[in-house]
C-alpha cells in the first residue's frame, strides 16, 4: 500500500470522474423531451430506450460497486461460498423472461411508472400498493449506501482524505463531493444521466476484468499457485470463530445456505424498484425479451470477477475490512495509471446504480404515497418536482448511513433489504398471471413475511455484530441453515393462499381490476395501444 496519496492513480480517477460528470449534465439534452415535466420523461427516460441502451442501463443497474467490491471480498474472506452470486444471476434470466414482458406491456398500456402502480391497478388496493412502495424504499436505501461504501473504499486505498485521526469533515470531503455531483446531475437529467454514463462504466469494467484475469495470474505464477495459496489460507483457523477461515468448495453443512441464498436472491433481484425502472424505460416489449437473452453475458463477467478474491489472497493482501481487498489488490499489482482506471471503474460502477436507485425510490414515494395519500390532484409537473426532491433526500439518507455506521454493516443491511423486497413477489409476479389471490390476503402474507424475516435476521449474530449479523438461520421444520428471505417468502405464500381461501369463503369484497387480459401482451406498435397518461393541465404544459 502506498504511503500517502497515489497521485497518478488519483489523476486518472479524477479524469474519468470529470468525464462522467460532464456526460451526466449533458444527458439532459440527449433525446430531449417535448415536455420534460413528467415522470415518464425524468424518471423513465421517455420510455424510449432501445436494446443496447437498455442492456447497458440494466447492466449498470444490476452489476454495481457491490458486485465489484463485495462479491470478491466475500470470497477473499470465506471462500467459494461467495460464488452464490454467479448461479443466482444465471437462474434469474429465465425467470424474468416469463414475467418482465408482461409487466412492460401492462405498464405501457396504463402509464404505470412503478410496481406499486401496477399492484394498485390490478388489485384495486391502495393499501397493498403502499405496502409494496414502502418495502421498495426501505430495501433500496441500504443498497444506495453500499454504492457509496464502494466509492469510499477506492478513496481509502488511494490515500485520499487522510488517516483515521484526520478531522471527519476533511476525511469525508472527497465522498461528500462525489455525492454532491451525483445528486446534481441526477436532479438535472433524471434517468438519462445513468443511461448515458453506463456505456463508460461497463466498458471500463470489461477492460479492467480482461486485463486482471490475464495480467495478475501471470505475476502470481498462474492459477495453480493462486488456488494453492487460497486453499492454504482457508485452512487457517479464524480466531474469532475457532473454525477454518473458509473453503474452496462449500462443505456439506453450507450447501443449504448456498442453494437457498442463490435461489432467494434470484427471486428478489427484479423485485427491486431500480430493476423495474430500467425495464420500463425501454421502448418495446421486444426490447425486454432480447435483453433477457443477452444479459447473461454479464454473468460471464461476474464469474471472472469473483476469481479476484482468490487472487487477493495469493497476492498477500492483508486488510481488516474485506471490502478494501480488491481495491488494494489493484493498487499492489497494477501500474499506477491502470490502477487509476480500475478505481474509476469501481467508482463509476457505484454512481450509475446509485442514481437509478434514488430515482426509483423517489418515483415510488411520489406516485404511491404523495399522489395516492397526500395530494391526489397533483399535476405531472408537481409529481416530477416532488420526485426530484425526494431523490436528493434518499441520497442524503444513504450518505448519513455511510458516514455514521461501521462500513462492514452495509452489506448485512443490504442483505436485510433483500429479505424485505422478496416479500413483494406474490403481489407483483402473482398479479401478472392471476387475480385469484385476494388483496387482503396478499397484505396479510406480506406482513407475516416481513415480520418473520426481520425478527429472524435480528437474531443472527456475527463476530462483529450482535444483531443483523447475516441472512442465514435454521429453517423451521427442516433443521438446515438456509436463507431467511426464502423461508419468509415461503411463509408469505402459505399465509396468502390460506387467507385467500378464507376471504373467498366469506365473500370479502375484491378491488376493481382496471386491466384486461390483452393488456399483458400488448406492444408499443399494436393498433390502439398507447400510454394512458394523466390529462395535461395548464401547469404541465410549460
């Protein structure tokens, strides 16, 4: 590790940061809208993105600083158990092929901006819509915080901000500046900013991984040497647990955890608001179908990226915070100028998803809390203004989380967010295929799943945390250790089914379904299909 600031790496990092900042502000003029004062334009990019823009946007959205920093960090700390992210991204694409085109079609037909819009329209329930919206916002906040942690990890390794004894304001100034720039161009350009920047982000990541997977093994003596070093390191006893540090292959006791975490994560990934925001920004149903077939290219990248965790061990990287392992590996192994390129890839890999996530959370608040419960007569211009302000507040909340809490807590809270967001699956995906579930039963199942998942996660301890120390616990009735989110989801579905039978038996009133069967297969070019937006007002024409 360099003593002081790595000036060359910092200069390269600043160059790319300034480049994407300029692109972020110029994005407001890219595909400029006739009326920019609508959520369709600011929050969904005018629903105009084609196959490749959508592919880069979804890739920038889903493969984040968490991917670049935390996945190999998990492998660095515990071994192959961290590879769960690879199979879950493989499982997710056949899954979304079945329901994302249906969601796009019905959302395009009715002008839905969020998943909660669809749930309200499908089940005629503002209460269920509110539950989905609140869950989405809660699950997104720690995810945004994790992106800021990724930026901070890069800054720490470059030596920016001073040591631990430095005044907190000076130490955190670089992160505050990055946050301010992110907030400014997101406010100005909306979804167009991360869509444009995603091209730079993904290009840098592919270059860095291609170089790393060839260059670093050559310097370390080949993959045989890398895996041998990793095996030796994993066999050492962890003083905090009294057990081996990890394993190249998950042991029998960890297989249930591995499998349930992969499956649960696959089910949860496209429940996140930012995933849906990127999806609904595309211009046609066919764009979504094409993207489900080409997005697996990112899984190939992820598999190679995960190997960096083994390389960090073989390179002798020693860090207290595992999230610094990969930035430190780049610092140690690459020439300073290319280390700067790698750090820029991680930094921009945090900015793109953080922007999309804040927009998605803001849209949920505006459409499903502000408009539904506070100001039902809000004009499109007022909706957009509120969403812009809330997007800033969401980022401020994430920044406060990062600056006031231990950085290692961020991953565990993001995993808690995954437990929460999975509980919206029955209402969203179930609603796309059937209306048999009763709206009150869905609320009941959601509530039980949320309570069980939160209480179970609260009871999990780790060497560094008394509560919320992980996302795996014994599965009731089975006795194996499994992913809490999947257990909560199964309980959620069981409660929903039982309550639906009860509600049907007592003839509890259904809400009004404003959708029709043909809405779920409609495309932009179909005769008579158009987005049903609120009527224009004098306030929205300016």
